[in-house]
């Protein structure tokens, strides 16, 4: 067998481990954001607060397991006594496990695509804090799956109108109005908010009206 063929077994192993651990946790929210966000920043503090409030509301918190916003999310969940999940990825820089992940809920991945499946499969909502290319990749993965019906509709929250406002304007002015490459209601799945309390309210309000169930 070729090296590519043998890699199938490692990919299968990552899927099995992820499914086995995450299916036992219950309703979760994924928090995305930059690994470069320091603990003295307002974005870090807000992410920590969002996770804390989500845990108090009965949700587990899933992050990428690294520093920055990911650490803030796990920290908030840990401090509130809620499930704190870390989906770690092996990278040559930036990524290392943060100390606020529950020991039995830390999962290591070599493959980004397997990791992204775990983010969306077991999350009832997504909170997207300011971030870079990786955060944008995770946002558009979730947005595309919801738009195409591959994932049931659920809140996608963009935290920080100053950071995300230009992107929303581009969606509406360029994609929708000028080039007509998206539908009128496509941007409506996104909620742009500026406080942790508002973020959690959007999620809890949505699931008080919709059937809350695992995404499988």
C-alpha cells in the first residue's frame, strides 16, 4: 500500500477518537478566535466571559485548545464548572495546549479537516471572536454548511461590530447587491453583537424555540 493509502487509517483513528469523546458531552458551543490574543486584551476577557455565561446556561464549550481566545474560552468554562473541550492541532508555531481543558476532553489532531468536523458536528452555535486566517476558515466552514443545508440552521455569532462590520457590508453591498452571488437571506444567519450577555442571549433564545439536539 502507498503512504497515502496508509494515512486513511490515521484519519479514521482521529474521527473515531473525536466521535467517542464528544458524543458524551451534550449541547456545546464552539468559540473561535486568534491564538495571538493576549490575556490583557478586552477580546480575551470577553471570550472568557462568554464561555463562563454559556457554562452557567448549561452548554459545554469547545475551542481549538491553544492559547489566546481559545485559552480564554476554556478558562471561562473551567471557572464556571462547565465542560471544557480542547481540539488541539499540531502546528510548527503558536499552538500548545492551554491548562484549562478538562483532562478527559483534550483531543489531538494532525488533520485540520477532521478537527473542523468535530467543531461543527457537536456544536449548537458558534461564537466567532476577532481572529486571522484560521478563524475566517472556521467561520466560512460553518456558514457554508448552514447555507447549503448540510448543517441545520443555528446561530453564528460574530463578536465585535468594529471588527466584523466591514465584512458584513461587503456581503451585502458586493456579494448580494452588486454580484448577486448569495441569496437575500444568507447574511441573516449571522448575528453581530458586542457584549457577552448579548451573545449568550441570542443562543439561549434560539434554542428555547428550536429543538435542541446533537448534530448527528
